[in-house]
């Protein structure tokens, strides 16, 4: 009885802490001119940019991250421990540092700068830079979740299929992928959410330009320079939009987004 | 007396913090509107002019954009980084561009030309300087004092200064005020007196600031 109570108490405190600040924020949103601000081109641009860039980033991190996650989960190769560590590094990197690092890599004077310039590609301060920044910081989250999902599929199932004569491709398509899918989707949500909230690397690498690189987090931060009300409205819009997308995602896929939970 | 503690940020960010109840004794802003807003919000007692500053164009010393004169700034394809309009120096920059556009030597299309080259609007003037120092931008506009100060990226790349003619330049005015909720009221007032006095003004001058004095020299 005490144990149940204790558990409930800890849960209540945790949920309270995690959702409290959000409630405090939403309580202060000036509802009066919400409609007017929603039509503000700054808001419309930032929202559009955020949504498009994060979807592109998500597609990129899934396209490039899934094979890697698969290899890390089900293959053995020399130096695997090193690859795992490298792939997780962006997570611990402060976003601003990530931004500078990206600049030193893809910027005009970066490692790849001259090579890119030779083929006429200029990345810094562009939409591509926004996507690169988001993908860099968010991909490790997806890869980590995807790796766990692939690794969780019981080896016996795959071996059973192999003994029945299924080739590698068939095993992947008919057994491994479907079973790992809930976890992959959960990882996709994590990756997308991280990309959506990305600020430090974006403002340093992609810069801040309304309509081109000013995503919602950047618009919110800049709004702090103008007035708090605009900031609150933008924050509320970002939160509710994300919430709607998450809800729609859950309904569409009809699954829970927890990796590994059936 | 305990040593002074400083909290540095853009004027607007500091004002937002003060409005939300952050406690402090002395407030210094980079422009009049922010100090006016502080006064309207009932936060400060009698603001005074602390110092003045003017703007300069900064270029990476390797000058990747080949900028030789101010007029070059409107050349298509150049990458210019400015402070966001909501930041004091960003708004001063727009005023300078207006003045230059009104000058026959530059023409009415000058401002539009320059703005078309802007690739990023930074929320912090130091970041403008950093991007120029890193060579990622061809030019930026910052305070004269920023152009002369030692900076974080200084080791990687130095900058050259392109002056803005005094007639087109804007004098940024810095204000200082003791806060109404000041705990260390005496210390704050004493600091303000020192800053406005000959020693304080001389110290500011060493960093490139112009004196508060009655007649602003650009």
C-alpha cells in the first residue's frame, strides 16, 4: 500500500516538474491577439521553415541512419565500439559548439569549403545549412533508438526464417523491419522533436534570416529582443503545433511510440 | 566593498530580465528606447548619458569580398552580416544605410542593395564580428569599440576597418541609471558618479568610446 503510494507520489512529482513549466508558459499567453499574430509573416515563415526543414532532416536521418543502426545492431566488424561512440558524440556536444564545428567543416573557410566552392556549392547561411545542423544534432537520437529496436528482435525468429529458406532481404522485409518498426517510429519522433527544437547550431551555422533560415526557435529567441508577448505566442504556437503533429502521428500509425513496448 | 558583478547581454534581453523581476543595482543600455522603456516601466531613477559610440564596417583581413569602398557593399553576391533590427546596433545600422542612400554619391538603391546582401541578422553584435573574423561573411557593421576589442576568434582571423563618413554615421548613445529596487544603492550611485567623472570617461575612451559630453563627435 505504502509502496503504491510512494510510486504514485514520485510519478506525480516527475510529471509535475516536466509539465509544470509548460502550463506556466501557456497560462501567460495573451489570447487576445493570438489570431492577429498567427497571420504575421514572421510567424508563418518561421513555422513553414521549421516544418519543412525538420521533415527533410528526418528523412535524411532515417535514410542514412537506418542502415547504420542495422549494421551496429546485427553485424560485427572491427572498430564497432569506436563507431558507436562517434555516432553518439553529437549528443553531448553543446549545440553552439556543434554550430561552430559545422562552420569549420562546411563553411567557406572550412575543411570542405574550397572543395564545395569548386563545384559552386555554398552552404553556410542557407536552408541546406539549417537541415545539416538539425540532422547533425538529431540523427544520433534516431540511430540510437533504431539500433536498440533492431537489436531487440529475437535472434531465434530470424534464424528460424533463415532455416525456412528466407534470404537476407526477405528476412529484413518480412520479419526484422516489421518487428522493429514501432521502435524505429519512436526514434523518428525523438529525432524530429530534437530537430524542431534545434537552436544553437542553427543560428551559428545557418545564421538568422526571416524566410530563409529563421526557424521557430530562432524567431522565438529574436522575439525576446522585441517583446515578451510575441515570444509567448510563438512559443505557444510551436508547442501546440508539435503536439498536434505528435497526436496525428499516433493516430495514423495506431502504435505507441515507445521503443520496444508492445 | 564586494566586487561588482556584471551581467552582460543585449539591452533588450536585460530589460526583459528586469521586467520579470531580476534584481540588480545599475542598468546600462546601448540606446535611448530601451532606457525609456525601463523608465516607463518604473524600473529606473534618472538615467544619464554614459558614453557614445559610432559604427564601422568590418571586413575579414583577407577581404574575400574585395570590398574597397562603402559603395561595394551593395554589389550583388556579397555576403553581409548585420545585427537584427530589434538589437540597438541593428537599428543604428539601418539609420546609417538610410543616410547613405540619401547621399547622391550612393543613391537611393544603395540601402536595398546592401539589405539584399544580408545573409544573417544576428541577435548579438559580437556574433556579427565573429562571423566576419571567421571569414564566413564578406562584411559586417559593428560598433567601433567592437572592432578594436580583443575577441574570442581573434587568433583565427583578424579584421580590417572601413570607416563610415561622419555625415552618414550614427552616434549611439549609452545610458546609465540606478535601479529603483537597488539593494546596493550607495555603491551603485558611487559607481555611476565615477563612470560619469573624468577617470571613468578616460577609461571608456581607452576602449574607443566617445565621451558622454554635451557635443557628440562622430
